[in-house]
C-alpha cells in the first residue's frame, strides 16, 4: 500500500520505519529540508530540555540520567576537529573503561542534566 506521512519528527520517522518494514511504499513529507536534524533536535529536547541552546562551545558527552540515555552533541563549529575524540570518550564511558580524557568537562551534569 502507498502511504504518505506528513512530518519527519520522531513519530513520523518511527511510523515510516515500521510501515516500511511491513512492506508498504512510504513517502514522508517534511516542511524542513533536514528531516534527520529535526528528529535529532526533537529527541534531544525530550531527553535534555534546552540542550540545543547551550553555547559554551564544549561538546556534551555522557549519560543524561537513568536509564542511561547517552549524549554526544554540541560540537558546533568544532565538529570535525573533536568528533573522533568525543566518540572515543563516549565509547569508553559506555564500556566503563577509564577514558583517555577527563570526562567531567564534557558531562551533561555541568548543565544540571544528570
């Protein structure tokens, strides 16, 4: 069956995924050109309200709260320069390994999130 979904937020994307997995022909319409970015911001806002507005220039890497949703965001203009290091830091934290960098400076807790 052909199905149109209006809105590529988290609900629209999840619905499209589930329907496509069932074999339906899905078309998603989104007013914004960056559906993935809109979904990311919507999810971020639900998990960590206001995080998209923090502008101290330091990425946010670590657990938000129990049951441990993890965050690796806020790279801004430094994205390419710090992406690999932040990914390594996040992997170390998730695996409960001692990170190579001091994780405290990147922790969501600095914004009162944990």
